[in-house]
């Protein structure tokens, strides 16, 4: 048994060895060698009869895989874990301009430039070590004949081995198509200039990394240009002529930029941002003078007449110029500054260039901030009223007060009316604010009357904007507030500017007449600075003229010189005319006793100014009502 066992074991080892060798070697002929006994041959045949069912399909598959590998149009190579090529197919050899056997043992990273970028190189090493499943990247390769091609490289593991499969696809045609599509996407079809998208891409890239790190100036400049009256060209001559004009302007701006000296020190880009707006971007600018020179030359180039297919046109442009350091500057901030400066150029008269002014911009930003918070400020009780006395020039007694609104702004402090009334008139919030001022002033006047029953009641004068007449029921508001506060109509005076009253017709005139019929006094403020159409005075329901302070200031003695007698003559004539029409006259800006004396001499009724008091809180007015007349002028 043991011998049999040993014999059996020896035969089994021999069979396994033979099978292994046959699996590794090229398959032998199926016929048995000569001289082999029938039993041995039968035994080997029995062994071979079972073995090919496992090894022959594998060998066939390997042959098929290798044939497919060699015949594939996709360039491929098997790379070992050390990064060397084990085998490469003909497609890869053709792509690299060599023979397949010449690639065996080559460093795969060198063949396809995988070490050129740190992140790609690191990912490649991780794929070789089995720590990363796949890598895909794009590389530009140099063919031995000199031309370049774009390739997409993919690496992935070969299952069951430690090798990886490298594939290289030629995507040059795809890249060319993408480049053409991008060019169409990033350029204006009319002028062929870079469009808004490409402009902002270039601008953002210029601001991302300070140029001084690569030897630049670390500054950037922008000329933002808009054609003046371009819409009229489209409307009168048609869009075809308009497009030709835009193309001609683009050519001149490009030539202007190319001829400018800044191109030697930095990059430049001329772009059409849309409509008739163009931008000249200057990277690595050297200062505002450089941008100013560019703006001047661009302006001159555009103003030269254009000959468009026999149509001769002359146009102008407005340019906003911004120049600043790139550090801390965003694309949004730069464009906002440029847009604001272009608006200034338009506002200042067009056909000019304007340099960004931080102080002017700060004023604009403040104005915008005030505009956005004005309406809520009324509801938050951020406004207060101060009062300036109107004094009888003959007796020195306080006859009335003018209510002056102040805004206690949480950010900008106390603001006088000249800072926000114009804004309120523009956005319509003057109606809400005016109602608050009117109600508060009337309530205060009634309170003084109650607290000082033995003194003659003082009237309160409130400024009214024309928009309050147009956009609200001013007559109804006044009637309601007088009824609510208990103030007599005769103790309310409404002031309107001369330019607002002169020429009033329709609804404004009807409202003024209704208020006058109610008993409310109507005063023309700043009289003498507007239309001065005296004929209107006889037809308007006016009770008071308030002479502009420019007349009164001419009454002063300065450096020993005598005052201009013409001022006194004019004031005297106005006073006499007003009195003949049954009007009283108030002089504004009375600052000295000499002025008060001369005004009194020519017959002026009341005075208002710093000689008596600045605008003060209601408590101080209460003291003045009870004060002796001589104390007011101290």
C-alpha cells in the first residue's frame, strides 16, 4: 500500500508539473511522442483530456486580449508599479512618433509629461501604489515632427496584477472646436472685440494675484466709455448704420490702445460691454496720468468724423477714468467706480473724460445712504424741530418763528435741511416728512400760546415743497392738523420758494387760494432770486415776502468801505411795492445791529437772523417770548 501510495503521489506530482509547464508554455502537439507506451500515452491523454478545459480558453483569451491591445486605435501602455512601460501598443507609438518596442522600459511619466504639475504627479504616484483608483488629466504633448497635440490621459489598475493601464486619447480636434466656440462666446459679433464676459474674466484674473509679485506695478486702470447720443443714430439712420459706427469706433479705440505707451509696461484689453459702452482695461498701470493720456487720446479719436459708406457722422463720447492699486480692489468695486465716474462725465456736460474723485463719491454714497433710510427715519422719530425767531424791527418783539427740521442721523450725526430736503423731494418722502413737520410745529405753537396766555401769540412758519401740493391733499392736511391741535389758522404761515410760486397755475394755485381763504398766511421765501415776475404778486394769495439774504448782506460795512447804495435802493423799492400790495416784508440773514437799523429805516417789517438768535430748541423760544425786546439783540 505504501508503495502504491508513493507511486500514486509521484505520478500526481508529475502530472501537476506537466500541467503547469503546459499552462506557461506554448501548447504542444496533441499527438503523443513516438515510443510512448499505450498506457502511458493513455494516461497522459487522460490528463491532457481534462487540462485543456481550463488552460486553453485562458491562453486563447490572452491571445485575444493581446491582439486587441495591439490593434486598438486608442493609444495604450501597461505600466508597472515603478512607473516603467511593460508593453505599449502601436497606437501609442504612432502618437509619440516611435516604434512600440522602443517604449518598453521607458518612464511613463516622462513620455506623457505627468511630472510637470505637482498635483498631477502626486495623484499619479498614488495610482501606481494602489492608493487611488483612477487619474484623468489633460496634457499638451510635442510630436517629434514639431507639431503639438492635446491629449487626455487616463490611468487605472489592471485587475489581478500590480500594473496600471495608461491610455492616451488625442483630443486636439475637440480642443480646437472648444477654442472656436469659446471665441464666439467671448467676443462681440458686431465689433469682434472681447465682450463683457471675457472682459470680466480678464479683470478678475488681473485682480486675483497682485502683479508686483511677477514684476508688475500692482496697479490697474480702466477707461469706461459711452457714446453720446448713439440712440439717435439708430433711430434716425437705422441699426445697420449704428452697427457700422460701433465697428468703426472699436477699430479706433483698438488703434488708440495699441499706439499708447502703456502697452509696453502692461497688458491691455479693449472690450465692448454692450450697447454703445466700451472699456479699455490697463493692467500694470503706472498712475492716473497714464490713464488720463489714454482717455484724452480715445476721446479725440472718437470725435474725428466717421465716413460710413458715404454717410458722414460726427459723434462724441463721455469717459469715466479709474486708476488704483489692485490689492483690496474687487471687480465689482472697480466697475461701480467707473460707472459712477462715467455718470459724472455725462452730468457735467458730456464729450469729456472725468477722473474718479473719492470725495465726490463719498458725498454720493452718503446721499444714497440718506435716501434709503429717510422714509423709515420719520417712523423712528429721528427728526426734531428747531425754531428761529422772527422779530418786529420796530418794537423788537418776537412775532413768530420759523420751524427748521433737523435729522439726528444715527451714523452721520445732526443734519441740516440742505443735506436731505432735496433727496426727500426727489423720492417723494417729502410728503410724509412735511406732514410730520407741520403737525409738530402747529402743536408746539399751540403749546406756547397756552403756556404764555398774557403774551401775544406767535405764529409759526413752515416750509412747504411744491411736491407736497401736487402729491398730497395739502389743504385737507392743514385743515385736519389745525383742528387736531387747536391752532388758529392765522397763526400758521406756509413758506414756498419764489420759483415754486411764480408761475403756479391749476392745482397749486387753487390750493394756495383755498389755504388763504382758510386764514393761513402764504409767504414767498428767498424773494428776489427767482423769476421776480412782479405781475404775479397781484394775482397770488400771498401775505408775506421774505427778502433773500443776499440783499441784506450788502448792507454791511466791510473794511471801512461804505455799503453799496444800490442794495438799499432795491430793498426800499421792494418794501414799498409790497406794502402797496398789502404785503408785509421779512428780511433774512440779519446779523448786525447796523443792518437792522437800515432795514427798519426803509420800512422792513420783521427780521430774522443771527443778530437775534440761531435756530434753537422750543424751550429757548419760550424764554424769548417773555423776554424784554432789548435782550434779543444782545
